[in-house]
């Protein structure tokens, strides 16, 4: 602290980055003051104001805001759009805090991304902004946007108010209106929004498709609707696509990153895009995967003989890819495959693409209303993409039509197809030609099996259910039950529950305590907890005997059928604030996630677990055991084989799909890992969230009996998964 406060050579950016990592409020504010004194760093002001509001110091927060405003135009940040947006956001938060202070007795104002508390607006109206109406039959992005809008309006029963600058064709506006969406265009945006507000129409969420719509409109929307949740749909990460195409612009990248940083939620289409966003914006950002949405369009490989390329030519990477596809095709078709045709399908082909028609076996179709007839006669979809970002809709649609795909590693991005098992992946012209020769020499059964495997791999990512679950609980978070099973450890239970109450800001949760025939002071402790915490719903169930872990939790699963469930041991103490929202955010960061867990430390301060996995012989490998909890290796999100049931957030839709805990593992051990490997077999994943930390005493209830139970259930687990190669789900480790 002394070094930082007295040194002249440390840049304000480094000081602010350190302040952002620190939980101690006084130290955080001191660091922010140091950066403010140095060069009026906008993020220092922002962090300080948030810390003061969280500490209920509204007066000083307002004074800090006034100081920032007074010095803003004389600082080096006056031309920074990021700084302008931050200043607008902090003004909104301070105004909101003043309103709450004047009208209620709220004890805390939570301002960070980890809390949903500040979104109190329960309106079923949603604002949606896009540069153009979704061209669902012309582009992958247009189809994705249309499916998202349909899902929100029809499946989730929200009323969407859709604003756009451009209608390519009136049929696209009418398609939205047919869904019941209210479409606004050709009028000044400000007057239309003000008119809605003046009529008393409120909005719970605002979605901005593409970052530049957010940059343009977020300040105006926030001014009219201060409590609205801001969601920015990246569609794809623009700066990544442009860097790969050697057309990058540093200023545009900075502006794109600035918009993501002020959003409450960012949608990304792939895990890779999510990683890029978090790397630039900080891992505290709430980024969720909403990929393309596709359903199965064919039930079997149709044994076609032609080659198809699909892609709209308003997207520059598709022009390069189509030219490359034609070059590869011409080398392949001479002289042995002269009867095979290459169809280049896509709207607005430029002159250089139309010129490919000079080869009689190359057919440039231009725009087609339905690409499926071309896919039906295709033996392979050829996509030699060399730049771009996000998931590729043309590849997804081909797979869901049971057409094999041949593409580059970049084209495979976001799907992760295994070469020669789920698709064909090539890195050079030579490899493309070798793959085409293989595709035309293998049996139809080989390609049938390959396409079936590809559909199985892709479905969890692009299914409507996957997108629906993420979007539904982004718009309105799911209710949660925290289930604690306890047996004669009243003091541990008391500490556990108080740590929950202290560190939970989630707006919709309850605690369910099940006594396994306790004969100590557990009844009195629970009665005190209920009496002293009327703001928290605490329910108490009592079993006559010790039923251990599986059966009581299965009853909780069956009793609370509309809630997500958190399994929590009674010897756990929560150490981080917003822990429940962090786990929920992780669990709903993609539709293919079944459950989430955090970092577990022991009484010695070292890590007990940071995710684990099980080998085919039933042996358990624990990641992070006895490591420093600040080790960078265990402070990144990833998908482990399983996470311990001592603190495990389980989604309700996953429970409905996977089922209850298997009573073959009664009374306990291996039941939660078995549940997660059952989920893996259905295409679902477990996610590790290192920002959620808890201390675990360990075997406080089971004692030495636990070792014998582990040995018994290891044998049961090994037998159950014999021949299923569960180690393939441990690749992330």
C-alpha cells in the first residue's frame, strides 16, 4: 500500500486494475483516490462511486460524482466515448440511490454486475434495437435474430417493441408484425420512446443487436428508463473478424469493448467469442452464449452427389471462401469427377462470383428462398473459410440437414466437430483435395454415421431449448431453493445459514433445511434463524431418522418443481458476496449447462477442490488440491468432469431431463458425480465458477464411515459406466 500510494512511476491504469480486484472497501477507495489525483481516471471514479454506494455512503458518492463532472472536460478523457458512457451510468446509479433513499428503508444498494436486485421492473415489455429488420431468408445473422424475437414474443410471452433504422423489404417488417411484435421505423427514435414513456408503458429489458446500436442508443434509453436492464447482442465479435481479415481498426475495437463493459449482459454466439470478450472486458462481465437456432430438417443422409457452398455475399469472408471453393473444386473435378457440380448459393453475388459461371459445372444461383433442395442433393457442404468470427449458420444448417461439412478450423469454431468422426477439417488445399477424394470414396453408411454424430454434437448448442433457457432467465432470473441437509451439527448449521444471509443479494430464493433426526439443539437454532431473519424465507423439514444425503435432497427436487436447487452441506461457509447470483449467472451462461459450482477451500486456507473428474476405473482426480486459492491456474472458468455436491447449483430443466440422484449410491458419495456424468451423456456440461468461494470443513458429519462408503460406491460407479468411456468428458482438465 505504501509503495503504491507514494510511487510516481505506477500508471493510473494499473492502480485501477488493482482496485477492481480488491474486496476491502477502504483500501479500494484509497487506490481509486490515488488514480483520481493522478489523472482523473474515469474507471477510478466509477469504482469509487460503486464502493461508496455499496457501503451506504450516498453523500460521499454524490460528492465524488460532482467532482468528476466538474473535472471531466479538463481531463485527458474528454474525447473518450467509454468515459462518457461511464459518467452517464454513474449519474443514473446515484440518482437511483437517492430515489430509493427517499422512498424506502433499503439497507444496501448493490451496483455491481453480480446482483439482480436493482432490476425491480417486472414489466413484460421489452425494447429491441437493430440496424435493420431481420433478413431471415438471406443471412445466418438475420435468421438468428428472427428466431430470438419469435422466442421472446411467442414462447416467453413478452411484448417486443422493435426499433430499426432500415427495412430491406417490407415483408421482413410484416413477418415481425405477424408474430405480434410492434415495429417502429421511419420516425425519430427519441420522440417514439418519449411517447411510450408518456403513456406509462414500462420496460424490463432493452436488447441492442450489434455493439454500435448500443453505443448510439444506450445513454438515451437509460435517460428515459433508468431501471432497465441493458443486454447487448454481439452477433459476432467484430474486432476479431476484422483482425482476421487484416482490416482491423483500433478505435472501433475500443468503442466495441466500451459498449460491452457497460452492458448488464452480453450475448455471444460461441465459447470462443465469449473468451475474446472476457479477455478484453474483464471476467466480471456477464457473458452468455446464445448461438444460432436450428432444428433438425432431415432425418437421414440423402446420399447426394454434388458439392454445395452457401453464404450471403454481403459478408466479405464469404466472397473469399466462395472463390477458394471454386478453385478447390476445379482441381478436384478434373479429370475423374467431371459429372459433379458445385452450387454456389447466396444472395447478392458480386461480379467476381457471377464470373464463376463460366465453368459449366459451377452454378451460381444468387438468392434462393429455400436452400434445402440444394442441400438434399449435396454429398458435402464445402466451406473453406479463412477469416470471420462466431458460429457459421450455413454449416449448422447443413449439419441439421444431415449433410457432411468440409471446412477449416476457423469454420469449425464454436462447434468443435471431431475430424473424420463428425465432419471433415482441412488446413490447406492439399488437405481439402484429400478430404474430397475420401468423401467420394467412402460408403454411404460411413457418411450416415458421421452426420448422425454431427447432429448429436451440435444439437445442445443450437437447439431452441438451449437459447430459450438462457434468454428466459436473463430477462427474469429463476427462483432458487438452497437445500441444506443437517445431522446433529447445530453450530455448523448456524454458521452456514448466517454466511448465506450475509452474502446473498439474489431477489428470489429460499432456504430449505432438512433435519435428519437431529437430537441436539438444531430445532432451537432453526427457530432462531427464522425469527431473526423474517426477510428470508426459511423452511424447516424434519425426518425421524438419519436419511443421509440422497433421499432428503431427492424430496427437495420433487417438492420444489419450479425452482433451481442448490445443494449445500451444513459444514460450508460462504465467503464471497453475491455467491448465489454468480453461480446462477454461470449456470445460465449457456443452454447446454446443467449445473455450476465454485472454489472450495479448507480451514488451512488452501484449495480443497476446483473441479474434479473421474477416470474409467472410478478413480477420482481432484483439481487444485492444497494449492494457493489465488493460483491463476484455478481462477479461470472451465468445464470439469464434475463438481462436489457440497456446493452445487443445479438447473431445474436439467433435473427434469436427467432425473433424481441415483439411490444405488445410498446413503451418499458418488451420487452428485454420477448425476453430472449422466448429464454429460445427454450433451450437458458442468461449469466451474472461481469467483464463488466457500470454506468446507469436510466430513464433519460422515467421519470415518465416509471412507468406507466411498470405497463401496466407487465400485458401483465403475460398473455403471463400464464401456462408456467417460474420460472423454474430462478433456477440459
